[in-house]
C-alpha cells in the first residue's frame, strides 16, 4: 500500500522549504556578519579612547574632589575643636556635600558648647548645697552646739541634702531622656485620661488650693510611649502654670486630636506671662525665673527632652501680663 512518501508527499516538501529558508537567511545575514567582522576593529579603535576619556573626566570631576573632601573631613577628627570650614569647591554636587558636612560640624559645635555650659551650670548648682553641708559639718565639729543652733544646722543639712538629691535625680532623668530612653518599655497611653486625672490631683494639692484647674478636649487621645514620662511632662507643665498663676489664678488644659494624625496638649495660665527675652530660653537647662529655692531649672528642659524622645515637639507662647501657653504635639497612636 502506498503511503504518500513514495509519491512525493508533504515530508519532502517541508524539507525543501526549510532548506530554502535557511539558504535565504544565510544570504541575508552573511554580508552583515562580514561587515561587522571588518568594522569591529575600527569601532574598538574609536570607542576605547572615548571610554578612557570619559573615565578620566569622571575621575577629575567626581572621584578626586570626593577623595579630597573625605581626607579633609577625616582630618577634623584630630582637631580639638573642629570648625565648619570645609571649602565649597568643585561641581555643584560636591559643594552641596561640603555644605552638608559644614552644617553637621556646626550642629556638633553648638551641641558641644551646650554640653560644656550644662556641665558648668551643674557644677555651680552642686557647689551650693555641698558648701552648706561642709559649713554645717565644720560648725558642729568646732564646739558643742546649743539646742537651738543644733536644730538650725540640722535643718540646713536636711534642706541641702534634699536639694542635692533632687538635683542629681533630675539630672539623671534629663540625661536618660536626652539619650532617647532606649531601654524603657513603651505602650499605648491615653493622655486625655491622664490629663483629667492630674487636674483632679492638682486641685486637691494644698499648695494650689486657691488656683482653679479646668480641662477640655477629646474624650480619648492615645499615643505610644513611656507612661510615667508623659505624667512627668504634664505634671511639670501644670505645676509651673499653677505656681505662676498664684492665688485666684486659673490653669486650663486642653487635649485634642488634630487632623487624625497628632495629639495636641495645651496648658494655659493667667499668670504674669513671659518676656520675649526669657521666652527664648525657657526650655534651657538650669534656666528659671522663680529662684533656685523654688525649682532646679530642669523641669521644662526635661519636658522638651521627653517630648522630643517620643517624636514630638513643644513650644511656648506668651503675651506679658496675659499669661502663657505651652503646647505639646505628639504623634497619634496607630488605630488598633
């Protein structure tokens, strides 16, 4: 029986077609391959020098200036007081990098000066109670003290030791807060409920019996952070406002959720207000207008450190003679 292949069926046809297509492709491609073979050395001779020139241009424009800038920046490590004087040279990009380094060096210099001033203030603050304790000890050692004199010296010793203990405790709290409180557990805290509770406690405090406290705002405002740190922030602001308001004064606290993204806490008082000069320094460490006997000057500095460690910001505003307002902004806790 015939199967078609003996009759010149489809198989020989396809073989013939494949041969023709292959031959056609070879005819079309062969000249191109031959052209490339002949032109490749010429192309290489042209592109190689261009590549070398491009590499040299990139090196002169970016690599060498960057290396020089790196050496100058590393040399700052060995300077006792690095100055922000890196030259703004080279391309615009290199000048931007040098300017960024100078800005960083300026910020570090300012922080160093602040720390030096802080240490100087701390030493000054510690000297007073230490000198009192030493003087009382010398007086007790010189001769037997009468009962009245001994009682006065004992009172001075207690007051000085208490002030010293308070100063050291506040200093340690401030140092931890400025370091970011990295090892303190954080949780969801309802600062609106915390504010209401503190207002009730402050109203019952006999020190502020003649000050009127009020609170308003959101029923709930949750943030993420260290609960006792938020309590310290609110207590410091409330006590400061109450002490300046005086008898018959008013202190108002408002807690609001703004734009569904942040919590704003405002503490306002009816005190004498803050002058423009003092307003610029109100959050500085050891700055106080109440006298050293009534405060350490670290309360508002601690407020700022704690708030900033939680990703927030604090500010103060005042019209002299019309009271002052302290505003704290914190990120709202995610829903859930």
